[in-house]
C-alpha cells in the first residue's frame, strides 16, 4: 500500500474467547432490550380489561346501595357518573398505549435502532402513566361516591 492513500491498517494484538459469564450478560442485555417494549404493551393490554371491567363493577355496587326509586339530581348524578367516565378514559389511554408504534430505522445503524427503541418506550410510558393517573383518580372518586351514598337507603 502506498503512503499516499488514506486507509490505515489495524493490527489485532490479542483476541479473547468470550467467557460464559460475559456471554450470559450479553444475552441478559438482549432480553432486557427486547422485553422492555413488550412489557409495556402487555401492561397496557391488562389495564384495558381492568379499566373496562371497573365500570360495571362500580355501577353494580351503586345499584345495591341506591334505592330503586331514588331520583338523582344533576350534582349527585355527576358525582356518580364521573368515576365511570374516568374508567372509560383510562381504558382509552391504555388502548392508545397498546397500539403498535411504527418507525423507520436501518438495522445497520445502531444509533437509529436505539433512538427508535427509546421513542417507543417513551410513547408507551406516557400513555401508561396518564392511564394510571386517570384510573387511580377514578377509583378514589368511585370510593368517595360510594361512601357518600351508603346512607341513602
């Protein structure tokens, strides 16, 4: 090779065999990366069912608490309806978090893969935390609505 060319030669001085411990750590890292996307998605999937089933459970409890001929005004009606609407909103947020996320990246460029992975995780995390906040708030409001209506009968 002539000295005028800009290519450089690399000399490998020592090659080590990958130890079983290092190989296990690489495999663990790979599993963590692959599972990080599917774990968030599976959580959203389970919370869709939980949020959706909370609506009839909550309304069923109220059916036992309120007398048959009880007339709800606007305020009490809203108090009773808000938790059910909240559970529906939480279910919608978890559904948005569950939907597939698309992105374009090259398998040859590691940075693009990492960037896409981070975007997917961040996208799901937003919907998970939003859905959880609405679900917890709705649960607290449902408990409050049940407590204030216990003595109605």
